[in-house]
C-alpha cells in the first residue's frame, strides 16, 4: 500500500499527521528538495504534497516527476496562505491533460 507524504515547514505540515499523512519537516528549500528526491526514489509514496513557497523554488526538480504516474507531486498552501502558484500548477496540468483551460479565471 502506498503512502501519502507532505513536505514543508513545521507549522504548515504538522496537522496532516492527524489524518495519516507521513509528515516531513523541511526548515529550508534545500532540505525540501532532498526530501522530494528521497521520497520519490523510495517507491513508497503515491502522492507527495509540498507547500507552495517551497514548490515554487523547486519547480525545476518537481517538473522531473510530472510525467511519471507515481509519485504525483501536488502543491498546497502553507501556513502563510495561498500564493496562487499551486492553482496555476493545477491549471497547467489540467490543460495538458484535457487540451484546454476548463478551469477558467
């Protein structure tokens, strides 16, 4: 059975432990990048959530995994709130899959 993981700063990810996520605290972007690679290479994770502020800085690394079915790397807002980066990433993925922007503005 696959796991669901989340990567981010402590305040953003700790609550996800209560719903069964595998929580990985990352105090900085470099640590978050190392965690993405480690979790992806482990083969244990079907989904890896990452907070927006780290995802934006690690977009190149995340793009390496966007065409592979596992793990799906999904951006979520952090404790500081949404920046819009996550929604734009979802919009782009839907547009690639469907061929049109069905989410609109």
